C-alpha cells in the first residue's frame, strides 16, 4: 500500500505506548498520562486539528480522562478508551471552530518534535518533518469519517473491532470506510507527489 512508503518516520505508530486489551493498567492519572500523551498528541495532529489549538485539545482530552478515570471499568484497553475520548473531543473542536484551513507545515513540525528528542540529528528531524508534511497534505483530502478510520487503522494499527468501539460503528462499516479511505489516500498521494515533482523542476 502507498502509505507503507512513509513508514520508518515519526508517522509510524509508537508500539511502546500500546498495550493489549487484556493487560491490567495502573489507575493513577499521572501514569496514564506519561504512557499515552505522545500518541494522543500525534493523533490530534493527524486528525486535522490546527497547530495553534493542538495543545489545548490535548489538555481537554486528558481533562476528560482525569474526570472519567474513577468510573472507567477497564472493559477495553486504556488506549482504546483514550482514543475514543480523543476522537470525540476533536469532533467537538471541529464543530465549534468550523475550521476551513490550517498550516500543514506547522502541524508537521509539531508531529515530529513532540516530545523533544535530543538524540535526533537536525537532518533526521527535517526528513521526518518532510514526510509528515506529505502525509498531512494527503490526509486533508479525506473526509472526517474516512480520516478517522484511516488514522486509527493504518497509522496507529488499531484493530477493526477496536475502531468500531471507539467510533461507535460496526466492524463492517469500519472495513467499508477503510477501503474507501485507502483508495482516496493512494489517489491523493499520487497527486501530491506529482505536484512536488513539478515544484522542483
């Protein structure tokens, strides 16, 4: 698939932040925040929140997590639960702001620089930012419904069943949206790469 050509950069899922649904997780907020802040930040950017609002949206997500942690029954993984909250907060943000456009370059820079990693050389950071910028430009071609499914399935490697729980839809609907998202993603990726080729001529 075309998205595989972007693997190996900051776009790839952080498997260290993932846990199997059957693994018991600590119930204190600080531990959950430390384990999941990076992937929440990454998801917010990938779901299309404009750069100036990313930090506020992430804070709102974890405020909801903090408020709901006492009542969380651990019937799903913490990652699935937090992703569900993240998607709902992002949707609410979009409705409230009625966003028309955003700066993809700034979003790409945020995606690759949080949290800061002094081990990354400037050239490596630049390469990752360029790949992230390409991804975000392509994702902007997808509708919100398709973008949500694509980000969760292709970039975070969440199962269709988990995505169904997060979005409140059936696995069949997830699969249908994912097929459509993959097709549109591949088409948009070809267009964006063609534009980049023409720009350097």
